[in-house]
């Protein structure tokens, strides 16, 4: 069932976007990525952490980190946000990088 999949949770602020993959059964974060992370910002040459490009970078990064840990199937949790703009961009990039949801 869906409930045994880890949850890809998104949080966005004005300046940044964050994604983490959470195992709700264990209550722990399995991996995370954010535009505030210097490594990700430099790798993707982000000028601003609060735009669509940053969201795509974070989606790609969190997916790559998950896949390296053997996680492929997740449940996408957009939280209180509508599925458009940065949240949608993050989700689509994560899918493109190989996460399934």
C-alpha cells in the first residue's frame, strides 16, 4: 500500500525550497535537499533559491540522493501548497530523475 512508501515532503519559503524524504513508520528523515544547501546551489549555479530553477535543482538532488539509498517509490506530499509553480517543478524534476510517485 501507499502507507509503507516513504513520503516526499516539500516546504517552501520566500527565499528557498526544501524537500525531504521521510519514513513515517520510523519517524526519520531518509534524505533531504534544499536550495539553501551550498553544494546544490553551486552545482546548479543558482542565483536565487526561491525560483522554479531552484525547485528543479532540489527535486533532482533529492531524487538522486534517494535512489543512491535504494529508494525509488515515494508518496508526494505537497503539504498546504497547490500543485503548481515551484512545487510542481520540484515534483516533475524528481520524477525525471527517477523517483516514482
